[in-house]
C-alpha cells in the first residue's frame, strides 16, 4: 500500500469505525501563580509512573487528582501507596480510561507514563481538552503522529514537556550553547551511546489476557491480534507495534542530547542508515539488541549512535554522549566536561558557563511553565521532542527495511565515510571478541540508506515507497490518531 493510499485508508476507516473527538479551546493558562493548586492526572502506573507520582507529590501545591491504568491490580497498588503517603487525606480517584479524566474541567494536566504506542494519542487528546502534558520519552511511536502532537500544541497553546530530564541540566545546556555561539570549535560528529545490559525475554504463549487487565484499553491505538505475557507489564518495549527498541527507549535521552548539540537551524536528518541484530537471546522480541546507526544533517553535521545490550564478562556500561569537533578535539562528560585537544592523550577540564534552563528540575520546570502560561519554559518542548524522536524512528526504519548479511567486519556499507566505518568496527569487535559471536556464523541486518525531506517529513529516493509505509502505524477504531486537519 502506498503512503498516499494508506492515508486514504486511515481516513476512510475513521468514517466507518468512529473515534473519540475531543473538541477544545486554546488553553487559558488559568493557573497563574504558586497559590493556585495544579491538579494533575498520572496515566500509566508501573515503573516510570511511580516516578511521576513521586515527582508531582514533591512539588508545592500540586495535587494528584487521578491515577489511570487499564490494570485494576496496578491501580489498586498505586492507590494503596498514595494512601500511605497522604496519611488518610487521600483525594485521588482511580480510573481505567484517560477519556473520563479529560472530561473533568478541574484537571489542569496529564502526566503520561504509558507504553509508547499511547504517548502521542494521549498528548493530542489532552491538548484538545485544554490540558497541559508531561509525556514520557519517546513522545511519539512513529513519525507522523509526532507531527500531529506538535500541531495540537500550536493550536491549543498548552505546555507540553518531554520526559528527557537532561534538558533540565544547565551544564549540558551550557556546552551546547558554547557550540552554537562559536565559543568552541565547530561540532562535526555528535555521538550517543545506549549500552546497558538487558536479558532475554524468552517466549510466552498466546492466550487470554488476565482478568485484571482491560486488554482493549491497554492496546488502545496499537493493532495487535493476540495477547501474550511479554506485552504486559514491561517487555512491550521490544515489539514494533508497541515499543521502539532501546534506541528510542533509554536511547531517546542520548538521541535528544546528540541532536541538541547540532547547529540551531537543524531539524531532521537528510540521510540515515542502521546495522545491527538481535544476537544470542533467541527469544520472542523483535527489536535489535545491538545497533550502530548514523544520521546526516543538511549542514554536514552527523549523529552516530550505538546500542549494545547483550551482557558478557567485561561488559562496558555506556549511557552518555561524546562530541567530535572539526579541529580534531573530542569532548567527554555529562554536565561537566573534559576535552582532548588535537594530538593530546591527556584530557583537560573544560570550563563553561551554565546554560539557560527553567529551574526546578524536570518536574518543577513543568509546573512553573503551567503557572506562567508559557509553553516555551518547558525543558524539552514539543518541537525538540519531535525532532529527537524522529531521528530515532528513521534509524529504526532503516533497520526494519534491512537485509540479512553474514556477521563480519565487511557487513556495513558506509561508502567513503571512514569515521562511520571505524565506529562500526569497534562495535563489531566487541560483539565478536566480547560477546563471542563467531564470524560468518550469525547475521547482521543491514538497513538501506534512507533519504528524508525535513520540510515534508517524507522519504524520497530509492526506498521511499517502503520507508514511507513506516511513517504512520495503523490504529484501531476509537483510538485513531487524527489527521492534522482534524486536530
């Protein structure tokens, strides 16, 4: 199905199946000062959702008005924890469906910690209802729905803040400002690592969902035919219809930092490719546990990224960013930095002024932006969220369109890009010598070079038809991400 036909199909399916349409008005920004209580609802109550609850309860004059989850046991556990924290003064209500909360005009904001496939739709619905949004990373599950979230923010004027906490770090902001104002030599390559050990998820049989889980609400927009226990509560990350792999899971933080360092006028890359695989585990998961990816921007700057999850003796944990400059320097660190000057093997401290961020950390900055009625105060606004997430989606899409080739050092196709070849070889040697994958006895998936038009947000060139099919996932009736004109 072509990209154009797919759009027509989605529009037609809406007319047939119907969808909730929340009509709203531009946010009033009614919460104007610290004396007025901010009432917030938290959607998604496992792991990260617990951090959201703690974060909001740690803010002055912020009330958790609702907790939302399709699993009644998870809701009950969350309510029990809140009762203990509030010592008998609990006012929070629990519901299974976010739409009930959006109807409550006394709720100021929605805090989203659901599986990825729900992030954009909840964000868009909340904006339409005039609610501010704190949304976990990645803001979008695919390219097209991220653009709709951006347009919804523009139309309704709500605060949307992305759950990329590094955006609240004045040290990181200071480094990036120094790149962009010319204080440092020009950045050539911005490199991100998401190398943290994970394990196999095994195989779970298809069967009925547990009675405590509202499976239809959990699926929401994701078109999934059958339930198995690897979807809920956590391992949905490793399936394409619900997650985005570790590249756009943990890696979203480092992708965002990598793009943040580029020249200010850079939005999307014009070329991307990825190579990797799901090695050793032989399990039910679909997303790669090993990946090297590259994104080239219109101005000649490049982002490189490394995912490496397979554990082994001597595993090197790496969840950070590096910066390679045009003069041959290399900068390392996070928040405070050291620089390796050209030809030197010794690093020296890099003294920089703190950058501009809204104070209060990620939770406090969001509340401050709500009270000020100023979306620009969000540390990690909707446009930055979109640009960072799209880079990861495009890298993943290259991988998804890849072909199998023998596992060896010659598998990648980087043309005359010696830097890319060198970085891939480092990863390959780790997988061969550390993990112990024998040459030519396993397979890489080598993705094609995909070209992308930053203005239209569509693929061009040789693989455009296949790649554009991956820009928007199909949705279930009643949970359809709207078109731009419908927002």
